[in-house]
C-alpha cells in the first residue's frame, strides 16, 4: 500500500469551448511527482474528457479514490473565468471561482490562463 500524506504538486488545465489548452502549475517535493508523471497525468485527463465527455470525466477527476490522484499529483480543471469544474484534491472547490488563487510564492497562477488566448497549448510554471 502506498500512503501519501501531502499534496505538493498541482497540475491545472483549462477546458475551453472550442479548444483545449493545457497548463501546469507544478511544485515538486523532493519525493514528489516528476515532470513526466505530471505530463502523463494531464494527457490521461485530456483523453478522458475527449472520449468520455466532460460530465463523466470531471466526476472521475474529482474522485479522491479515482485514477487521477497519485500521491502528490492530481488534476484541476477550471474555465477561463477561474471557475473550478473538477478538482482531484478538494471537492469543496468545485463550483467556486479560484481566479485569484496564489501559489506558495504569492503568484496568481490561475490568471495565467490568459496564455490560452494566445497559445493552443502551453505549460506554465
């Protein structure tokens, strides 16, 4: 059995009506997820949304026992407006606006979704 006591990595991606823009705000602990693991998790989530549809995929992404939680790695789906559509680590955030959320360094990382208006796909740090 693997037990993970902390959640230090966060992969955030944004679902747009016509296009999918991928971004990641990733903070790694010494024993946390690798970049490759984070990239694979995002690709898996994007594939689920495309094949299963948003409703089913968002439910799976938000399931704390589901396939989109792996120790300190989880998926967050938010709209361009900052509204949280799915959140693997905290279901209470679903339906809330996190546009002004800040990372550990005080950076308003959700606002970087503006990159999606310029780039079809991107990663943020």
